[in-house]
C-alpha cells in the first residue's frame, strides 16, 4: 500500500485531509490521508518511502505519541508536526527528540510543500544509503565484482559458467576497469582455487628479463644467472597464470607463449628439458587484440588461441548505476584502512559521482573514495580562509610534494609509473620522498582488495 507514497497525512479533520490531498496532487506528490494515529501505524514500516505529517491534537493516540511510536519503527523517518499555538513548546521538545519540523496553524500550502520536498530528499538519501550498505554486506564474502547492472550480472554468470572448465580466457577492458579482479574471480571460482594464482604484468617488465620471468632459467644460462630460477609459467603449474597487458608482449616472446599454450610444456632457458604443465591461462589487454593483429604487431595464431572465450569488462561510464554501490564499498574500506569514521557523502560528492566520466574507471573511483575518507576531496573543501604570505621556497616545496603524492596516488603507489609521469631520476625521486616525508607504501591498494 505504501509503495511510491510521498506523504502520509494524519488528521481527524476530514475537510483538512481532503484539502491537503488536493494540495499534494497539485504539487505532483502522491499522498494518502488517514483519520487517526492507529490507522497510520498500519501503513508505516521501516521501508516506508515517504514523510509523515501529523496533527498533534487528535482523539485517542495524539501526534506526539504517534511520533514516538514511529521513532521506534524507524528513527530516520521524517515526521512533520502540525501545531496549534499552544502546542508549539511541545513541538519544540519533539524537534529535540528527532522530529523533522513543525508547522504552526494556519500555514500556507507552499510552506508545507517546501518542508515536504526537503524531507523527501533526506528520506531518499537514507533509504539509498541503507540499500547500498545492505548490498555491500551481502557481498562481503566477495566484493571483487560488485555491481547490479545487467552487464556485470552477465559477466558474473559467464565467469561462473566457465570457471569449472580449463579453457583459456582473454579479458578485454580499459585501464582500471578491474581485469585483474575478473581473473582472480575466475581462479577462485574454479577447481584450481587451492593452487597458485600467478600474475605477471607484461608491460611492467623490461624486454631483457620477461623471457626469464616467464620461462625460468638454469644456473649459467646467461651472464648473471648464478642459480636456477623457476619461471612464472612453471610456478603456476596446477593453478592459473594471469598475463596482464599481454598486448605489450614482444613478437619473440609471443612465439614461445603460443608453443606453451598448444603443448602445455615449458623449457627453461639453458636446458633442453621439457616440463609438462597443468594450468589455465588468463590474459588481459586494454586494447582489442584484433586491432593489433590487423596492424601486424600481435600474432594472429596466438590471438585465435586465446580467443576461445573473451570476457569484456565494461567501463564505469557504461554502468553508471553501479557507481554508488562501488563508491559506498570503497569508502567504507578506505575509512577502515585509515582509522576514520565512514563519512556521509556531501551533495557535491554525489554530484561528482553522477556527472564524472571516470576515465580511470574502478581504480580512479577507489582513489576518489580514499580522498573523501580523508576529507581531501576538492568537493568537500570549504573556500580557503585568507592565509599569511608564505615564502616562495616553501610554496615551491609544497607544490613539488603535491605533484609527487598525486603521481603515486594516480598509479596506486607504483614507483615505475610515477617516475614516467614525473620524468626524474630514480635517486632524485627517493631523495624527494625523504625530504618531503612521503611514505610511498601509503598509496598502495590494500592486500586482497
């Protein structure tokens, strides 16, 4: 009965009930009127979507008693009291107890409408926050693929349907969209969950070492190889090998990887010994591999070998309905990590969540939630108060520190990526970290996140 209801009006005066129902209708609000507090309690529960407006003076249970009963049902339910002149002190006391507002009789219809719209907005936010908190709690055991959008639901269903197979998987998605989370979920939902999950970022390793990292080497295989090293492929035996940014892999390494995919065997550098493997390969790319095949920079045969199952991770701009849920989860996680209470997002923060395109996708949203948790988000900053003049060297130092911290935050504490942005030598970078007392580890995502 209460679904979609904006206002429940409680008054024993039939003419007043009828007049206010007409006012609600003219204002575009869905209203319902009842003659007693007892009838109101039959309508309201903790999911009631609207606002209760009640007269104080009524036979039987009066408006103040009704307000207190409603507080027991839902302490966040907005209740507006209608008062006669002599009831104002009582109404003020009810405000202290948590009533939303009171209106002394007689009141203009527009005054009530203005109060209702403010109260309805508050109620909408309360119910939305509850829904998000419940969704986060329900997903507490597995928050890696949060989302209620059709695209995320399809992705989860597809993952679960193929997790039990040993088919290799290609994961496509923009930077920061969560391709590594998809690969991790694929592993955890499979029969290989108790075996190694080995991740290698092909774009983060120099060309000179990636072959050794993948295939391993024997002692003396090349200058500097003083002892035997088990490669990532062999280390993943029995489990899952995740090759991130496979689009950055050189043609020479592509040839050897194709051989592994086809034979499920690996030969470390410096030996002719072939070792049999049992593993699944999940590869991720931020650009469609077919485009690279057509440009001649990625092997066509390797592409089709990986293309048996292709999963596309949608960017945030294609699943905007998931942003509030993701943000609520990241904000709660960040507040816990920093030892802060979980803040209520301001209207400016909500506007940014709704309007920003999030080119950095989930990674960018995670960093934004961390800034909100630390009260560092620009949207939550009050206009700066006039400050005394600061010497130029101090201002330069502060600006330099902000640039370094910003580069680390944007890349999740990845020093190599930060150095590429800042374009300074590694030694200079570490000298400046010490000078500005910046802890690079504070910018890294939490383990298991």
